[in-house]
């Protein structure tokens, strides 16, 4: 029997989906327009970091030109040589691309029934791909059941938590980062809330 999806988990999945989309490819005019018209995220007395990061991203999306964002994305993440930013877990965890952390991750994905899509150029340990994996673990996918919070936590803590802050700091501090400095702040705030929430839930389980 499929686990029920609460409104809170749907919201989490939606935010992970957006984080994945922005990290894997630059937003076009349509997505920038949708972001510019998006409702605020209210902290409701909690940590305001996500609310503030979201507000700045929404504002920037209302004034940014899609072509300029494309150029910025290409300058940061795409290069004939070595890009300024390589947001891959293996690189941050072991110092090498396509190293042991990627092999371990692929073992996790195989157990979940998640496969790399044909034609996708990014490896599975790309931070954007990991955000998409979290979305699937939360909400499920085609033929893939959603996973328990315990399984989500185990994956997050093993595959994302050890390195995401360093990666996002590199993105935010990279020369030429403008719109993506705000994307990094948004993703960082989201992942920090997730990390804190998992710790709280673990405390309740004890």
C-alpha cells in the first residue's frame, strides 16, 4: 500500500523539484515568469532563512533576462576545459570525479529502483540530480513508491548533507555568480531546513 502524501510533503517535493531544475539547467522565460509571480514562503515564526532567500529569488526572477541567466549558467557550470563549478558529490567527498561515492550512490539508487534517464549528461551525484532523487523519495515516481521519512533521512544524511554547504558556497562565491548566488542561497536554506527537521524527527523517534 502506498504511503499517503501529506500537503507538507508535497510542498517539500515541489521545492526539491525546483531546486533540481535550477541546478541542472538555467530557467527560461516561462519559468522566470512563474517564479516572479510566485507566492511568498512564510516562515511562520521559524527560521526566516528560506522565506528571505525565496523573496530575493522571486524578485530577481522578475527582472532577470533569460539570456543573461543562460550566459551566467554556462560561465559557471559549462566549459570546454574545467568549469568553475563542478557540483558533484564525488569531487567534494573524495577529490575525484566518478569516484567511490558515486558507486555507493548508484547502489542506493538501484535499491530504490531509480535509474539514470537516457540522454542525461549529468552523473547521478550532481547536486541537482540528488535534489530530484529526494523529490522521488518524498513523492514517488512512475512505478517507484515514495519512501518513509526514515529512508529519506538516511539518503539525505549519507549523500547530500556531508558536502552540499561547501558546494553551494562555491557557487555563491564564484566570479560572475549573480542570479545563481540567489539560487544557491535558496537551495542552501531548503537543505538546512531539511537537515534540522530530520534531526527533530529522529529525536521524537527515540
